[in-house]
């Protein structure tokens, strides 16, 4: 990546699921806010982690979340390429 930028983790959620969260609220600025906590195993759609960090992170990820995790290489990518990556899980 250019400028020594290495992305870490990106979380993806389905908005339709989040709006049904019991502690979800709308403040007029953010599309939704979740108060107190968001249990990842219940609401996470996908998690994208830079392949560079796989060995350091994979043992920390709970089993029920790990099936929603993908590891992507950043080799030969510029920052905009990483931002535009589309995933299918």
C-alpha cells in the first residue's frame, strides 16, 4: 500500500438487521447508533482482515464469528483499491 498504509479490519453489517436492534436509536446525524453493546455473532455480516495479520488475530476470533471472516491480501493494491474491494460471503 502507498504511504506505508496497511489496513487492518473492516466490519460489515446489514442495516436492516441493525435497525431492529433493541438498543438502536436514531439521532438525526448517524444512520443508526447502538447503545451499550453490539454482539458481533448476532449482527456481523462480514469481517475483512488484512492477510498480513491473520496469524496474529485468527486465534482471538470467537468460533461463531470466524465463519464470517475473510482475509484479503493487500499486495499490489493502493488505498482506493482496498476501499473498493467487494466481498461475497
